[in-house]
């Protein structure tokens, strides 16, 4: 089940400085956990949503807090 033989089982996850980049579309398998940080555009955000956070900071700002 490696990416070459089963590509539909894998998703690309990108990182910047060791922290995930928040993609435009977040799926159930790439959702952010409460307390997990992610880069959105040029800002660093932390998920404050109790469940699986599948929204970007623009789509649902109440699920994120900007890290200063």
C-alpha cells in the first residue's frame, strides 16, 4: 500500500518550518486536532476547535486563533 501502488490511500501533507501548512481543502484524514498549529498564508494559527477541524481560518475563524 505504498503511494506508487495505491495512490488513492495517500494525501500530500506539506510542511513549513516543521509545522503543517493548512491546505485550501481539508479532508477528514487531514483534519487538524485541537491545539495543533498550521500555517495559513503568512500567518501561524492554532486550532481551538474541539473536534476534527476541517475548516481554514478564513472559512471558520472561530475554529482558529492566530499565534503572535
